[in-house]
C-alpha cells in the first residue's frame, strides 16, 4: 500500500544528543514536510522540501536540520540546539497539482530524558 | 499571511446530537480548505476538502462542510454524533503548496 512511514514511533533523547527521525513515502509525491505538534498549539511547520536537494525553513526551524537526497526520503534531525524538543512530530507529503491535499504519516513521539 | 481560527478548543456533544465545529480563515483570495481528524497518537486523516465548485462538500464518516465566502468560514457538521467521532479536528487553509492549520478542536461525545 502507498503511504508515508515514520520511524521510530517512540524515541527518547538524552540532553545534548542529536537524534534523527525517519520519513519515507512511496506515493511519488514531490513535496515533503515536517510539522511539530504540541498540545493546544496545533501544527507548526519546521521544514519543507519541494524537490530533491532543496529545502526551506518553516516557522520553527531553529534547532532542526533536514536533507532531501532522494524523492522518497526526508529525514529530520533534532539537534542539541533545540531547547525543548519533546513533542509529536509529523511528516507529510503532497503531490503538486493534487488540489494541495497533504497526506500524513503516523507520527513520532520524541521525549527528552 | 494566511491564518485559520477554530472557535472552541473543546466541544462536547451527546451521542446522536448535531456536531458543529467552526473554522474561519483570513484571506482575500479563497484558498483551498481542508478538515482533518486526528485520533490519539496517530497522524492526521483527511475528512474533506474544498477546492473549487460546489460549496457544500461531503466527506468521510458522514461529515460535511460548507464554504461561505462572504463569512470566510468553512464549518464542519455531522447530523448525528457517534462515540467513534471523539477525536481532535483540524481545519487548514492553503495556497501554493503550504498549509496553515488551526489550533484544533477536541470533540468529546457523551452517552
């Protein structure tokens, strides 16, 4: 089945560590996104990529980094510079010209311990 | 910049009652409009979307929404709530290939 796969579902990070969240899609979508979700704040855009080897900062990019070496993959690294990384992270993708419908993965919980 | 406002962070209805979740957007140009549902610890699932054409949009699970340009609104309704409708609902508006989300409405369905 086509879809977006995020892994791991649950991840624990120690203070000062970098961690990487994986996002893979087999929908042949051009654009991919990372959102952060905190209770009562909705979704906030971290980074997005419209094509391979190109990505743009979203509203809350500080402390995060991404890469887009392949169309199917858009990993997110939460660096030690992110002061409050505990959150639910959602990866999404969209096919250009599809009426802008975004499809989401199942999300990853990151907790700092 | 586009903004989306969802009135009421929590809405409670009785099973069988009408569900009404409110969404207003700010844009001089009607954007694409969406409603998503999120169950605990899961991603967002598309309920319905408005792009062009008919202003009353029907979605999955018996939900529908009406685009009202004069009111810049896109409220979500369901005639009869079911226990399985309990979830968080997000309204979103977009142009280009970026979406702006509202802060969500938690729907509680009581017996």
